[in-house]
């Protein structure tokens, strides 16, 4: 195993060795993992992939881990759900939900990136792992740190959702709430990486970490019957996931696993933190950083690391981007739950509501295949909906009280 050639600067193309590096020392461009695709093409087939276990490591030749993965053996291969009920409401026949709200073990797509990052951290010989998180990443680094017997420190804005804090504390590791938004936490973590020499998954291991997101794309293609989808709607925080789904589809085409890679990409953000969608819509050259103000905390990154590249990828693919208000995202959460029985978090609400907006404005064609990327679980962001739901009806254990409820329900349906 081991098809990684090294790291390459996205800007100037300089090559770097397989080390815990993330920026080019000549031009400060981001580094990306590069592979020996000829060697992979010579051995990898659909049949080999299909013969392997239902987890991200079925695509191991395309991941930057040389030996046996150290953690995350059950991550990935989440359902691709044909969304007939939601499709009916939106007027789309071929609508699918890629449902990472049930990813193992911490219920978001971040388990994919962390499984790769911590397996790599082990190969590099780190004993302490860390991250700057908007919530889900911290949950996942903490859980995998325990699996892999690392020490760990998780840094998060002090004001994120209760369930995301508890979902990190439960693993008994070091949790630090910082009085700042994510962008401040991230800057602090860059200093920590320099001073303490820890593996900070989204700082000094970022090139390796980000590759884990490709598995979300490989799975969509495989689950569609080895076909690239026509349209994919993706929530964006730093803008990495959307780029890596695109990279995944392009790689599969390059390796001869699929016949074409003509996929259009659509980015979704909350209006209260929309530096990338804003730049697409206004056709700006540069991303303007913003101060986040939205309940969609998991995607509230005001200065997105991959903002520029994701904006370019969206435009080149023939896609588009849009954003929705906090009220609209709550409607999106409820719409998905009430039609498909899937309870997603605020980021998923953003993606569903943005998809609806893009369909209604004609940017997404109703007669083609559309994938909605649901990346996180609604039980982690209950604050978002708690005041927007009916209260349960409380009764005594008496059948007559049930009769009253059923009668009332009948009358209400009759009135509609
Ligand atoms: C982190 C996150 C994203 C966005 O990821 P990026 O790769 O930073 O754009 C989307 N959805 C959820 C639930 C997340 O936690
Ligand atoms: Zn460079």
C-alpha cells in the first residue's frame, strides 16, 4: 500500500515530501496530497472496491495513509436515500439525500476526515492530537483520539451548542472553550501548532485531513451505480468538502471507474455567514471575510480557508451558490424531517432550504439527478427547533382521552 507521491503546492506546483506540512514556504499556497494515478489505475477496479467492507477504507488507494488505518474502521458508507416525498414537493423525480447524519461514530461527515487525519498522525508518530472546531470536528477528534490512545485538546468557541460541547466532554479529554468566534480559535491553533508540536488536524495535518472528504464523493458515485451525479448541493464552511467531492469524481473518471465527470456543484451557506456564496453571486474575485451571525454554528466560518478555490470550482462546473436566513434553515430542517424522516442539524437545514431556493429560481433543473448533502445530525442542534414545534398532548391513561385526540385530528383534516 501507499500510492502517495507527496505534497504539491496548489499555487506554484512545488513538490514537498510526505510530512506534516500545510503551506508552501515559497508562495504560502496550500499544499495538497498527490498520488501515483497510473499505479492506482493498474490495480483498482469497481469489483475490488465492491468486494471490500462498507467503510471509507474501501477506497484506501486514494487516501493518504500508507499502512493499516489506526482508527475509524467503521466510518462511512452511509445511506444514499432516494427522496421521493421531498422530491414530490419540490417537483424533482431524481432527488437523493446523502445521509451523513448517521455516520459512525459521531454523526457527521467529520468522522471521514478525522479517521484519515488521526491514522496519519499515528504514522507520523504524534502522541497528542487537537483541532479548532465549530462543533462536529471536536466531537469526532475526541472520539477517535480515545480509540487511538492519543492525548487530545479540543478548542472551540465558548458559545456553540450544548450538545456539541457535551458530545466532546463525554470522551473525557481536554475541552477548551475560547471567548471568540471560530476564526479566532483557528488563529490560536496555528500558534499552538508552532509552539507545542501537536497534530492539529485542520492546521498542520490539513492536506491529509481534507482528503478524507473525498470518500463522501466516491460513495455517491458508487451508490448511484458508478455514475457521476448531474448536480450536487453542498453546505460550505471552510469550503473544503465541496472541493473534495469534485476531486473524488474527477479521480474516478481519471481511473476509468466512471464514463464521465460532468457534475455541477452548488454551494450553500447561511446568510448570516455567507462569504463564499456572496462572492459567487456578486462575481467577486476575492472572498471578503465576514463576522458570523447565524444559528448554523457548524458552518459559521467567516474567513474560509478554501473559499477562493470553492468559488472557482462552483463557477467552472456550471453550478451556482445561494444562502438562506435562519428562519428558512429551520423550515429546511422541518421539511426534510416531515418528508423523509431524517432529522438533520442546522447545516443540513441550510442545504435543504438552499436546494429549494435554487430549484424555484430555475438554477437547478427539475428533470435531472440532484444530490442534497446532509452532513450532520439534528439531535446535536435541538436549540434551533425547540421553540418551533408543537408541544406533546398530555393525557391521563384513559381511552376516552385518546378518542378526543383522534376525533379532533379527524375534524382538522376534514377542514383542510
Ligand atoms: C464542517 C461542516 C461542514 C462544512 O465543511 P467544510 O469542508 O469546512 O466546508 C458542513 N456540514 C457540517 C455539519 C459540518 O460540520
Ligand atoms: Zn507554492
